[in-house]
């Protein structure tokens, strides 16, 4: 999903922000600090929030996103790809400015739930905030089925659809069926009514149209997204995820051959 693509970036931001917040907290004396001036500075969004946000905007894209993507998804070469992006004029400056603004906005949302508000019990403030954030994260990553990364039509086939794509019509002479059904060449079994074969042929034809210009079809949506919008070399690094779509003539020939054999 789109959230899956953003996850490594969010993890990179969290690692850098957590480290910077920790260093600042230690430098200011930690939770036991009695300095009212320092405590006031820590609460000020346009000082602490903007400063830490700008730091995250510089460090995370340049040094964290690529390694985290490589570690989480095994996407080799992402560190180098991120360096290409960050070398684009004003890319770093834009990230720093965006980070500063985001940090200023997010700082109150982070500081007060972590440190509490005088006069309010933790469960009434921080506890509610934690519950809301946890619910939002659950919805983003688990509560939305069928939401995926935007990829060109025909560039990706879900593993669950492979049986449909490599299927033909075949007479099922079992005692229960006694009719023409869809037969999967991949799994060598009947997978449903003849309408499923038409559905699979439509998917296969879409993939053939897409691959006419030499492009490849993946069985992984994330890799299809990376290949089409980020790094065309993904096809050489992940050949095990590239699918070969049989021609319509080959499928028809196999269907005729099975019909003769079954007769």
C-alpha cells in the first residue's frame, strides 16, 4: 500500500527525531532539570519544534531513508537512489524547510502528551492521545483492503491472480461437475466457472499490452512501483519477481490439446 511505501520514511524520521530529542533533553538536564528558562525553551514550538524538524529534514532524507528501505524491504540500491534525488537542486533546502514547518506544528502534539499537562491525569490526556494514534495506525496499515500503490495497468499481477492468468477452459468430467470450467495451468486444478477464465484473459491481455515496449511485469506491487517511477534497474536486481505472460495463441493451443486428450 501507499502506507507501506511511506513507512520507511516515517521510520527514518522517527529514528532521527528521537535521537535529536534525546540529545537535547540530556543537554538540558533531563526530566530532573530545574531550569525554568530551559523548560520554557523546550516548550516553544518555533524554537525546539522548528530546530529539530529542520535537523530531521536534513539528516533523514540524506542518510536514513535509503538504508531503512534497504533493510525493511530489501530494496538494494535505494541509498544511492536517494543520493541522486537529494542532489537535485533545492531538494535538501526544500526538505529542511518542510521539516522546520512540520516540526513547529507537531512539537506541541509530541511534547505535551509525553510530559503531561499540569492538573490533568495521564489517562485523560496522554492516554487518549495514544489510543487515537494507535487506532489511526491500525486503520492505515490494516483497516483498508484493496488500497495499493499506484502502478500502471498491466505492470503488476497479484500472486492470488496468477492462477487466473495462466488458465484455460477444460471439461471437468468429475461426478460433481460434468461441465466446462476454468482450469489453472499453474496449479493444475480446476478453479471455478468459465467466467474466471475470461477474467484471467483480460488481466493477461492488459499485461501483454503493457510489456510490448520491453517493460516487465512484477508479482510485487512495491517493486512494480519502484520500477516504473523510481529505478528501472529493479528488474535486474529482482528477476525472481518478474513474470512471463504466455501468448494468447499458446494458451489456446494448450486448451485445444487438453480438449483432444480429454475426449
